[in-house]
């Protein structure tokens, strides 16, 4: 989350909005957002409805949900899907930026 | 468990943000690229 915050302007310049979805309740989100001054959209999903819809994995042996990232382009198409296999299995921002640059490049340009 | 398919429409959803505002994935169509981050918890 800190890396996303650090590079937020890079996302904005690529016409990208960041949405964080997690199992905590609204109060936990509000507290975390205030504590870290986050500019992202925060969506509490305590019933895990969207987490399940998007197939976020639960690893019982590692006591929790694995991180996952999906890039959706302006047409609503999933252009990048990454399901983490460990807590630290998160794509680097540079990888995400390269994909966003590709998405933002008009076809045939 | 279902997973999202690459290069296919992302499943639409509606959730309420922590400020109480409803957010639909489809709200962003034609407006912005999105990075959806499925968090594992605030630690």
C-alpha cells in the first residue's frame, strides 16, 4: 500500500484510479485511510462478496487471503490479472505502469 | 473458485465505500483505468 501511495501521481498521469477492496469494515478503512493519508477509493467488503466474485484465494495454512490485483481498462475489460501466492507476491509498480502505458496507447499507433 | 478471465469484461459489482457512497465498477467505464487491489488485511 505504501508503494502505491508513493507512486500515486504516476497512476494519475496514466488515467488510473486505485480501488482497494478488503475484508475489514468501514471503521477500519476510515482509520487506516486517516492514518496513512490515502487518496485511493476504499471499499470495505466484510461479506467478501466481491472478493469471492473475483476469486481472491484464501490460504488457510498462511492464515488469510492472498493479495490479488486486476487492471480494468476504460472499456471495462480486465487487462491484467494477478493472484498472489504469498503475502509479498505483488507486482512491482513499474510492471503496472508498463501495462497502463500499453493500454493507453491507441491501437495502431 | 471463479477467477477473472484476461481480456474479458471484468465482473461488475457495487459496494459502499467507507464514507458511505455507493461505488459501481461500471461508474468508471469510459472514465478511467482501474487498478483493483484485493487487500489481505491492514497489517
